């Protein structure tokens, strides 16, 4: 049984290990994938089980997912559990491992490139920089119980570079909380939507104006806050992505300048 990180979207960012494991998969259990092409690496006759959210239907519970993994592994199948980004970064991969270990099912983790790293990279934002940022923090912008959302944020708010995943719904609240904890309104912010895909867009601003400027963005998006976020204005290297047509480049340029 393999718990495999599928990376942030672009199939080129899969690891060799992920591809090798997918090639021998008997069963693939996956959520909504940033890029369905990734499944094409698996044998045609491999069973594909979708366990993500479906519009209008209640989503499959974590317990049900665990049961599927356990029963398929017990059937002697090579099971690949595919997860976006890295399986141990907000992917509930740990919970699945606990369930497998509880049933004495052997597993291997294949790390993936997390969007926490890929989104800033693809927007031209270094996470650390000599004399500017010596650390970065990755934090969730969403919790099931709202009262947990800003736990420990008196420290988190002052990270050199703050990377927030799942933060779009609570963007306003997050900005307010950062200001309450003393981050100034002119702190640079960049939001990278659909990073590494051909629809990637970046919006830059400050704590004061980002909510307004990013109003049209949707998920999945990664929020980067701190002095280095400003680099997205100068180091946005992805204006001529190798595999994309002229049309999307123009679109991308407009999105960035708008
Ligand atoms: N395990 C995943 C994260 C799961 S949480 C990983 O390591 O990347 C889901 C959140 O990841 C989204 O809400 C968004 O904040 C971020 N995300 C995932 N894919 C993204 C992408 N292509 N571009 C920007 N952010 C992305």
C-alpha cells in the first residue's frame, strides 16, 4: 500500500517514485486531482476509486476511505492512495497511516511537492532570503471549529514568510487577525491561484488592499504574506510557460497586471 503525493497539479512535477508506483497499481484511490492526466500513468485495468467530494452529494467520510484502503490491501491488491501535493501536508495522510498501522498493513509514503512550496516557486517568490527572511511558516486558513483557527497566531502572525493554505474563504478574517497581532497594513501579500497549471494566476497587494484585489480569485489558492511576497512583481518567471499557447500567456499577463 502506497500513500503517494501527486504534486501541485502539473504532472511534470510528479516524482519518479510516484510514477513507478502508479505503473504497478492495482487500485488507485484518489480525491479531486488538480490534473486527471496523472491517472494515465496507471495500468488501464487498474481499479480507480474516486473518494472526493461530489457536487450535491455528501462526501465520503475519512472512516469510509480508511475502510476502502484496508479492504483493498487485504485483498492483496497493490493500492495507491493518491493525494494532491504532499500526503503529510494537510492531506490527512497521517490519519490513514494510523488506520493502516492499526490493521498491520504495510505502507510506504511517497512524498510529493507541496503547493506550499510550488505555489510560491511558480510565482517567483523565494520563501527565504538572506537578511530578509530566515524562516517560513505553513499554516491552514481553515479549521472545522472556528475557535481553533487563530490558535497560536500571536507567534504565527510574525513569521518572516507566512504561507497559508485553504485560506481563501477566511481571507478577510485572516487579514484582520494579522493586523490585530501587529502586522502593518503595507505588508506585501501575494495570492497564487491554480499554481503550476495552465490557469495559474497571481495577484499581489498588501494587507490593506488584497481582499479587494483578489476578490475574483477562487480555489485552490495559496496565500503568501511577508516582505518576500513582493518578489512576485519582479521575478514572475512564468510569463512564457514552455508548453502553453500564446493565448494563455496573454491571459496570464493580463491577470498579473490587472
Ligand atoms: N497536501 C496538499 C495540501 C492540501 S490542502 C499539498 O501539499 O499541497 C489544499 C490547499 O492546498 C488548497 O486550499 C490550496 O491552499 C492549496 N493548493 C493545492 N493545490 C494548489 C495549487 N495548484 N495552487 C495553489 N494552491 C494550491
